[in-house]
């Protein structure tokens, strides 16, 4: 039986087909571009060719990804000054802009101003929208639609079933975008301006990571030219996390955003060692910046001898007191150590030129440059303001107790100094067993000597785990730009974890940042988040618990077991459901569970490896679970997760993280008693 021509679903499918054809034509137009006659040289040709290649990639049509997910029918024009939105005009909202051969839009980018009411309009405030239509998809094909007549007073507000289905849709593979499900409070953060820094406090399942990534996509849309010059960067806690999120921005057509961990940013030396908790806390304290500054500028000494510059038959003498004045002026300007060192020869040369002019000569800039390169001037600068290698500076501080004591006096007490001193001093930078915290100190010293390059925008995720010195390292990368800081104080699992966002933002160099809190849980089922929230009074007493807005309470079970075989059976049960399953356990228990899975013949992956339809189970050490999500989770032995951390508070925070990784269901298995904090 043929489908009626006036069937709405049929018409929408036709528009989807036409839009895909238009997108294909746009891509073919770019592929057909001939740049052979428009480039002046091979460098320009390479740059233009790379830009065209990126444009072709951005216009890719992903068959399993809906080209548009919504429609807006306006009542009137949004404003007389706007050409868009004429009476009765209709807009399809999608991941990227698509136009036909005449240039008329067939799909509007979700970031465009005319698309905003799709996320913000409501029955109370329809924003002049007559109809909002959401589409349901199966493997890229439209299978359903749902209408909201926002300007019709006779129609009552209701929960969108398609929205709920999209939120709860099973996941296999990496994290996906949320353009179809962005909520009003999320949209406000996503569309906040480039000039301001935003800190998002969000509990599990509130979508803070997705909000941060979509804010980058929005900023690239609204300020593309500026950010193309200055660059954007997403910073995550580890490689597994970055691999999990790496497909979100490309799916939105954004291919130029870089990703890194904090360790990547400060990779000045090879990491070979580790610190105990006490040493790591002291090294991560912002006071170390003052110690480093003292130690660095202690290399500057006041001149005791004059400088004699010989040019031809003439000699020009700069007395020691005048040299000292030049040095003190540079110190008072508080510029970078290296920049001041580079400026000093020119200052000395200028003093020589003043004497030349007084004697009747007329020297120019070339003469000043020549004097600045004079061997006597170079020798004076080397003696007064010597070059300093940042790694060698940190090496001496950590190896030489006397040197550290001098420069840490009044800043670190004796116990703190002992905590960071190496028991066995290293002989060289290469042989030293540097820790991750040491690398951050070297980065701080490097910046004291030479300014770090600043980007236009930085997204910092899982920020609650950073030390003050790590915040400073990130802040150096956006001194002239802005940042999006994402985190949850309740999920801080390092001994130096952030206790207060305002303090953290001050270390970042963004004390004026706006702090927003997301408390509506979209990803974690009600029963699961209610159970996990029992820990909040013990780990973050002032924090608002997440309130799940999911209508489906989800699967939740606490199951006593006798051993690893029962844990494997719990995994087998959850694998019968569609979607991904994560088996999360204390790091020390992972090898035993790995053997049990192998004996049972159940294939599994490690965190960061991409799940497939054939292999949907991931074995996750608790230390790597943060930021990851699975449809179903088996959490093995909660008490072991707590005991795996150096103190109970950190252990309970780690447990909170592991309890909140499930999107559809959680099974908690245990042989030993559960932590008392989980008691009802």
C-alpha cells in the first residue's frame, strides 16, 4: 500500500532525503575546487589545500547520525531588522548548515540565533514559536515525530517522550553529542560569551562534559576567525577519557580543537618517578610558585665593576652604580626573567649611546645593536643576570637542602621542606626520577623565564582533581583567553582535591569567573543516584544532591556474592540488555576479575578502547572510571574501592564516582560488608 502524499512523516522523510542530497552537492562543490591558479606559492597552496581538506571532512554525511533533529515553525518574524523568520517560515534544526543550489537554507545550524528557541521556548514563554517538532530516528532514518504547539493555550505542557528516549538510548562506542537534548539551563551556559570564563559545578549525569564540549562548538561558530588565530584546547584527566569524548566535536563539524591532559601540557621532562601523598600535596601547593620565584631571581646579582666598551679608538665607561640602576629598574618592572635578561644589553648599549651623543657623535640603532653585542656587555650581562635552565633550577631545589631552606624560608616549614627533598639527589636532569608534580614545577619555572603561549579558549574537565600548581599551569595557557571549567566537588579523588571553586578559579587566574550549578540529572537513573547520594553528607556536605529527571527509575540491585564467578555472572546478565556494560572494581582486584572473565570466555576491553556490538564489556579500574559512562555497570566490592585510597574521605569520593557511571542500571556486588556510609 502506498504512503499518502500528505502524510507528515513522508514529507519529513522527503525533506531529509533532499537535505542529504544538498549536503552531498555542497561537498562535491568543494572537492571540485581548482586552486592551481589562485595561489602565489607552494606555502599558500599547502595552507589552502589543508583548509579545503578540513572543509570536506566537515561536510561529511554520517549515515547513522540524523542530519536534523527538530523543526521550528514561527508565528511572526523574530524582528523587523532580521530577514529570517518571516510569517509562517519554517526552520529545520540540525548539526550543521545545509543549503540548496540557490543558497536557501534546508537545515539551520543548531548554534544559529534562529535555532535558540528550539532549546529555550516553553509554554510559559513560547518565544513566538507556533510549533516545535522533535524527530525520532533509527540508524539515521526518521521513524517518528512529536509536536508541541507552544503558542496554543488549549494545549498543556507535557514531557517529551522522544526526548526521554534519546537521553536513555543505549550507547556503544564513544561519547556522542547532545544537540538534540540540550536543556534550557544547559543552553544558557553553552551560548555564554567568549570573553567570560564559566565554571560549571555539576553532579553525575548532569551533562557538564557535554555542555563544555558544545560550548566550544558554539564559540567556534560565533567567533571562528578569532579562535582560528588563537586556538582552542580541551583538557581531560587521562587518555581514556579523551578517547571517550574525542568524537563529539568532529560529529558537530569541528575538527581543529586540540586535546591534552595536564601532564601533556607540562611534558618538559620524562616522568620516571612518583611522589607519596605528602610530597605531592606540598609540591602542588601554590606557595611553591613563590619559592621558585625567589630561587630564580636569586641568580641576579648587583654589578660590582663598571663596563668598558671599546669602539675603535674610543672607550666608553658605564660605572657600576649606573649598571645597578638599570638592573633595579628591570626588577621593578616585574617582567619575565628571560625578557629582562634580553633587555639588559640594550639598556647598557643605550647608556653608551647617551655618552656618545654627549661627545658630539650621532649613533643610530645599528650602533646600539652593535654595542649590545659587544663582548664586554655580554660578559657583564652573564655575570649580573645569568641564563637559568628551569629544570636545573627545580633539580637544585629538590636536591640541595640548604638551597631550598634559603628560598623557602617563611614559606614552607621544615617538615614541608623535608617532604619534598629527594632522599638521593639526582646527578643530572636526565638521570632524575621526575614525578608528575615535579614537571608542573618545571613548567612554572619555565613561565617565570619565558611567557607561555596563550590560547583563545580552554575547556578544563574533571577540574576538581587539580592541585593549585596544576591550575596555574592551565591558567598560563589562557591568560589572554577564556575558559570553561567543569567539575564536581563531590568527585574529587586526589589528596589535594578542590574544596572551593572560588579558590580554584583564583589559582587559575580567573577569579571573576561565573560559577553555574547543574543539579538536574539526565543520565543517571533515580534509584542509582539516590543510593549514591547517601555518601554526599560525608564527602561534600554543602553540595546540592542531583535530582534525576528520568521517568524510568532504572535497574538497581545490591547483591551479596561468594566470589569472582558470581561477579562474572552479574556481568553476563547485564550483557543480555542492549548497550554497553562496565565492570568497575578497585585497581587491586582487576587482575583477579580479568582471569575470571577469561575463564568464563567473556571478551572485554580496557578503558579507552572502543566498544562494538560484539564486545560490549569494559573492565575498568576504579582510578580510571571518572568521566566514563556505560548503559549498565557492575560495581565490584565497594569497600575495596574505599580501601584502595590513602584516606577514607578520598576513598568514599572514589566510591561515589564508581556508583554513578551507569545510565540504565547498576548491580553492586560484595562479599565483605558495605561501607557504613551507604546504610539507609
